[in-house]
């Protein structure tokens, strides 16, 4: 993506850390959680790679085409999985947004990635609205997660790191924020 280097590196760090935590979540004993964590790890590491500041590394056009194919395939997989549960629709939106951004970067000239003065495309606006709503709703849900502590403040029966619902929600929230930031700089 383009934009200032410091926020770009912060996005890289955020996305890579999220991808790493999602890899840890893949050790869960719950099958559906493992599958979701695998897709989220792919998204986290892919987003980290896409967020490397252009001032540091300007990838060739074919790299963006590879990203488009990978995230397009992930979107198709999420669409297929959405038949069994609507919670897969967010994965579909995330993968679609990443494929869309990668294809926009592949189509843009190397020296200019903006919208050439014609305003923000309608699809970008729709994705910005979706991810803004998702981030706000996820933030409210994260704040309302009940504590896993007893009255004395000592955790009892603490789940493994890969099975902590509040960390999984924080992971999804951070990827939503990163997607929103990447859409804004598109």
C-alpha cells in the first residue's frame, strides 16, 4: 500500500502479530475454531505483506495479481462456507476487500495509486462503510465480554491461549481496523 512509512510499519506489525496469534489459535481443540483461525492467519499475514510501505518496497505488478488470486480464492472458500453459517459472511467480506485492494493496486500505475481525482469509487465506499460498522460493533462486543474471574479476581479454569474468546474478538477487531486503514489509503 502507499502512504507514510510509519503508519505502514505499524500496520505491518499489527497484522503480523494478529496472524501469529491466529496460528496459535489453530491449536484449539474446537474444529470450527481451528478452521476460522487458519483463514484469519492467512488474512493477517497477507495484510502484513500488503501493508509494507511502498517507499521501502514497491512490488512488481505480478505480486498484486498473486495477492488478488490468493484472496479471491479465500473469498470463494468463505462463500462456500457461508452455506453452513452466516458468521462466514464476514470472512467473505474481508477476503473480498483484500482481493479488491490487490486488484486496484495491480491496475494502478506504479507511481500513482489514487483515484485520479474522480472521487472514491462506490465499491470502496461500501467497503469503508461495512468495515467502519464492523469495527464499531466489534469494539462494543469486546468491551462487553464478561471477565473470566471469580469474585476474588483469581482466574479459575482459564482456557488455553488459543481458546480465549476475548482474544479472538480482539484479533478480528484489529484485522477490521487494519482493513479500514488500508481501504482509506487505497
